[in-house]
C-alpha cells in the first residue's frame, strides 16, 4: 500500500480459521455478497488482500478506504438444508470485511 | 426483443465507416445498433479511436483456452512454477504474457481429495485473459443458480461424476478475484512433454466441470 | 438450436426479485432446469460490445469502472434483465452508464441508432 492510500477499514484483521458470521442484511444497491450466504456462518480460509470497495466504486466514488477481502468457506450442508452430497463439500465465497463479524470458537 | 436469434453468419461486407464492421446478414437488433452507435459516437468525440478498438478486438481474439492450458501444463511439470502460480497467480501468468489487470488471479488446485469448480452467481466473472469469453452455459442462469447448491448433479450433467470421498469445492467469484482450476494431472501422462500435456487441458477442465482425459489425444 | 441467445430458457422464471431484499441478478441457489451446453458463435457486434467496455475501462480511457457497469446492469429492471441476452445486457448497461456520466446523450444515441439502421438497410441488412 502506498503512502497516499488510507489504512484499511477495520483495524482488526481476521485470521485463517476464525469463525465468522455474515451480516444478515439486505441493503439496496450494488452489493457483492450473495443472498444465499447472508446470515450464515463460515470459516476464514485465507486473506486475499485489500481492494478498493466495489460497493462504492459502483457509484463512481473512489472506493477508499480499501477493504480487506477474505475467502470464507462454508459447509454446503450449512447453506442448503436439503444439500445432497458429501459432508466435506464446501462453497468458498469472497467476502469483504464489512460483511463479517467474529464468532467465538 | 429482436427476432434475430437464428441466422447464418456471412462475412465480407464492405462498409466505409470506421471501426468494426457489422458482418451479420440479418436485420440488426436494437442492441447491435446501440453498440455500433456507441462506437461511432465515442470515436467522433475523440474518446476512442478505430485503432484502439481494432487492437482491443485483436486482444480479445488472442484470449483463448490454450493460454490457460499452457499455464496448467507448466504447473504440472515445474514444481517451482506451480508454487508461484498458487501463491501469486498474476505474477505467474505474466510470464505467459497474460495481464490480469486489477483482478487477482486465484488458482485452486484439484487433488485426489478435492475437486474444484468455479462460478460467478452475481454476473459472469471469468478469467478471460486465460480462457477467453465464457461459454454460453457458464453465463446461463441455470448454471449460475444451480452449481452452488447442487454441484454434483450439475457436474454429472457434464459427464463428470465425483466420488463420494472426494470433496466438491465450489468457488463463487464475486468482485475482484478470478478463479482458475488447476486440474489434477491424470494418471497415464508420465513423461509427457509440456506441449502434449497442454493438449488435453480443456477449457471445461479449467472451470472444473470436466477433468482432463489422457485418451483425448 | 436454443431459442435464447444465452441458452437460457429460465430467463423469465428465474427472476428472484420476488424475494424481499434479493436482487434479481442474485440467483445462486434458485431451482432451475438442466444446464444447456449448446455453444453459439460470438458475433462481431458482441465482441465489439466487450471491447468498448474494455477500452473505456481502467486499462483504457479510465472513464468507467467494472463495478459501475455491474451496478447499471443491476438497475436495468427485472423485465429488461430477464429479456436480454448476456451481451445485450452488457451494452444496455454500458450505454446507461455513459448517459448517466454525460459522455453520451440519450437522444443523440437513439438518433444515431436510427441512422445506422437506415444505412444498414440500404446496404442489404
């Protein structure tokens, strides 16, 4: 990150293995977290870096401050109650930090 | 919407207007006209030039699954390259002349234990620089809707049956990441050259709806 | 041959807008039929529509951002979104954005479309 860019949105980063809840909100506008994971619980698989916030870029704003992006892994059986497949099947979704909150282990 | 879905292609018309020429023979639909009108107006306003558009078409035409296949074959034969590809996809594919731009290439490796498949449920994000424009089915609502919730069934429709003891891992790419599946190198390809390996790496195997078949050559 | 350009027979029924808070484009997990695997050839104007977007984007004229075009596509309205094919949605959302930004004028665009249609008809299309 260059000196001209601002610090990330949240001082506290998530770590791989952290359990996280996805915000159960349905705000209007350009959003990059799909409906099917809102309100669900997953695990941080890895941090993917910091990006201009697409939900602001969509309206012509600068996208600052940058937001951390995480790959969050969900058990398929946690997302789809009637899921047919192995218990090890997962879905990985890229989610920005402002959609995430920590859960106790 | 227009009724111009089914028609023959016929090339070779001459038009004395700058930029890309309409080559279809059917009456143009509203959105073809809109595209051509935008092109003309943007050129007249000095925002784009015919040269820039021509170069853009050439670049688009150069984006082919063979580029992704070359990357996969290298990763199969060169462990150091594979490590770099998995750690920093953009840097690794830049060696092949592929510029990911602002997007972050994320390569996911399928193994004996995990089978990866990619989708973009919100639009149709796709690693175009490595695979070209996405195929019709990847853009289709049916694929976008179903691959996340019943991946094994959709994969079976593509003729790909994943054993129960192999985890199916779906990746929904939504904004800034672009995924490429690094398929598992099939048995029976020991000693193959990079070129021969690349020949069995299909587009579908790099999306994850298929697996490479050594018998395909 | 598929009746729909996108091989997308669920174009209308797969609207998710009836679910509160869910965008009509946000369709992950909705029930749908078998994936149609037929391929169609990309037409010249469809390639052009992609190239115009790329040329105006961050690697080109830097006038539009990917997320802006995504956003105008999500604002096409459910009927238009469901009616249009993939490249048509792309062109419609790019035009909307350029008009919104004042780069193109709506009347100017419509007038040019009419002029091009007339020209193409004279040339046998």
